């Protein structure tokens, strides 16, 4: 079953390709900054954004199944997205690597032609290692924090930054593949 991925994330594309799934990428035009985090949980926020992204692309391709996704990091109920600059990345890194935090990804599948709309979220708890000042400085200097919710990528820094995780490893990369496969099966069963 083929589908459209409404995301520019290279990590999501790689995970889907590694799973052998048939998809093409068409990036959504949704402006994430227009969506407030006030009064919603982190999981609800990711599901709202994932659904909006999927619907945005699905409007142009009503017969196609479209997948939208959104990942945030939640630290004590505070939603942390992608850092604005190096100073912001350092602030986020110091906060997240002093305590456990959650990585939450909302995933939405939309096909307008048959009213398919499936939205779920996956949560993974990350237990970080205590970073040295040198590790923090190196992390900020090398720029690997750019474009990543929580200012890090477990696939690049896992052994150095993370003690253990509870939940989906691929969720921390950007897409909970176990959940994605379940959702795709469900969407395929709904197709007339």
C-alpha cells in the first residue's frame, strides 16, 4: 500500500524506507507556530499538528492516504520543540539532560475519499546521562541539535547521552514505527 508522507524530516523518510514501505514525500504548508500549546497535553498537541499536516496535503490528493507526524519533547509538562539558535539549544540541553523526559510523536493517517482519519500518539521516556560541560559545549558547537525537537538526535548521540529508554526507540528518532505499521494496517482494512 502506498501513501504520501506530509513531512520534510529526513529521519522519518529514512525510517519508512528502511521498513520497506512505499511512499512519496509532499511537505505540508501548515505553520506550526500558529498552534498554541495552551490547555492541551503534549500528546494532544502532537496529534492536532499531525492531523493538520495530513489534512493539508490530503486536500490536494483526496484519493491518496496521507501520513502527518509531529514530535515534541515534554519535560515536566513543558513542550519543547526545535531550538531557535545555539543559545536556545544549550538551554534545552541543560534542562533535558538533568532529568528524565518524554518524547511524544503524534501520527495521523487521512484519506478524504473514504473518510479515513486515524490519529494516535506514542510516548517514550528517555533517561539521560549527566553530561559534562565539555560534552555540552561539543554538542552545541557541532550543530547536530539543528532541526531536532529537544535539540538532540538519539541516533547520533544515543550511547553518549542516554542511559536508557522506555518505549519505542524509533519514536525518539522521529516516528514510532511499531505504531505506524499498526495504523497503516488499519487504514488498509478501511479502504473499500
